[in-house]
C-alpha cells in the first residue's frame, strides 16, 4: 500500500515537533551558559 498524504503528514509532524523542541532546549542551554 502506498502511503497516503495524511499518513505522511501524521508521520512527519512528531519529527518536526521533536526538532523544534530540540532547538528550543539548545537555545535555552545557550542562554543559561551565556547568562
């Protein structure tokens, strides 16, 4: 079965959210390091 666009979106969303959380944590650590 070829993946449907909805399943691709559903699969892609947690990855983007994880990357966004990772970037937020990195900036937070940088702020703690600099300040």
